[in-house]
């Protein structure tokens, strides 16, 4: 599916960010279109997580600008940003003994005034978000009784309850078993909103509309999975040999990797 001619939602223009004088993200320009799934890939330490935090306004760039619907994030309130963007971090904060339902309810906060109670529509949104991640049976369970994978799904449900235009996820399948990984990626793919997903698994990356490759803080390639996941790039950036296999059952393309040192 191509979204190249869809309206721009989120745009980074030559953004950079330093930590204690060390450049972590350097001169990155990228755009996200309505309805698109953009995969963010790169080795550990390449700047993926930092770029996601810059795109959501949690971090302010040292240089350049992030635009949401053409407006600089620095001109928007946190509330206004949270009504449009939702981030699921790799290391989301602990919620102690809070129940799943109450944790997901927090996603409605950007839409409520200080003393405004949740409406029936808000409750429906929370219920749908919990159902979307398959936790209906855990809605009244305490946070500290959940597995790591279940906690991750609660954070995703809370982000969905924000009803964002853009969902940003930092390696969302990290703590999930293989069944949960597959069902979660199917869920992410099915959401009728724009997504930016940082991924480790390059076979999962094949499902994205476009991929952006980060390396040493810089954006080195953007394109479709076929354009990006080439043997030359995998060898140069990820230090692996790549072979493409075809599943005889359904013709799906599968990538297989071999360390350069074992060749």
C-alpha cells in the first residue's frame, strides 16, 4: 500500500539532539503520512528511541523542528499534543497497584477538563481499548499481578484510549511471547491511524509500508521494505549476511540472517 500522496501528519525537519554534548540524533528529516505504518530500524544505540521522543515532543530538539499538521510542536501545549500523538515507551513507568481499567482510563486524560468525570462514551473507549489488546478478562486485575507481556499490552491500550491520530511504539513486542508478538503486530497493522514503530525484528519490519534506517544517530535510508532491506545494507549496518526465503505454504517472504564472522 502506498501513502505517498496522503496528507502529511508529522514531520521532522533537520532535527538534532545532544546528551552532555554528545550528538545522539543528527540532522534527521522524515515525514509520516496519514494511515501509514513507518518502521524505524537500526542497531542498538542508533538513536531510534531518542528520535521517537523527539517526534512526540517529550524531548525538544537542539536544532531543527518537529511539525504536527504543519504546526511546530514547541508552539503546542502538552494536552494538545497528547490529543494527537500517543507514545508507548520501551521502559514504561510502573503503575504499582492500580487496576488495568484505571490505567487505561488515564488515556482519556487529554480529553477531560480538571473536574470532568468520564462520560459513557469515555467508558466505551476504554472498554474498546482493553478489548483491542485482548485483556477483557483482566480489566479489574491489579497491575502488580500481571505478567510483563500483559503490562505491555496495558500500556498500548492506554495509548489507544487517547484516540490519537499517530501512535508511536518503541519495540512493542520486546516482552511478549511469540503468539502475543504476532497478534500485537496484526493489531498494530489493523489500526486505521498512522504508526511509527521502532522494531528489532526485521521480519516484522517487512509488514511496514516504509522503513527508516537509523545508524549512529543519522537517518541513512528511507523506502519500502524491498528497497531498504537489501543484502548490502544489512551487511553494512547490521553486520549480517541476509538470505530471502519463500514460505511454500503461502508465498510469504522470510529473511534469514547469518553473522559475518561465521561465513
